[in-house]
C-alpha cells in the first residue's frame, strides 16, 4: 500500500513538472507567433516601400517629376 502511495506521489510530481514544461512551451510558442507577425508586417512594409521607390524611379525616367515628387512625399 505504501509503495502505491509513493508511486502516486511520484506520478503527481512528474505531472506537475510536465505541466510546467508545457506551459513554458506554450508561452514560447506565443512569443514566436508574435515575433513572426512582426517580421511579416515589417516585410509587408518593406515591400510597399520598395514598390514606391520603383514607381518613383519610373516617374523620373518618364520625366514626370510631379508624380515623382508626390510619390516621394508618400514614401
């Protein structure tokens, strides 16, 4: 009987440790999700700025300086 109680106690301790590890993993996953979203948003912003820069270059090539100026101010 005493052995069973000791085993149950050990099992409860292990379950507690596992619960803590799972919570730590969940927290890390959430942090990684947030970081991924930030990187994704930064990438989108960079793509938008690159597209604007390309449009500015095209406008300058076409001597459309008013459009180039407008796009530059947008940038």
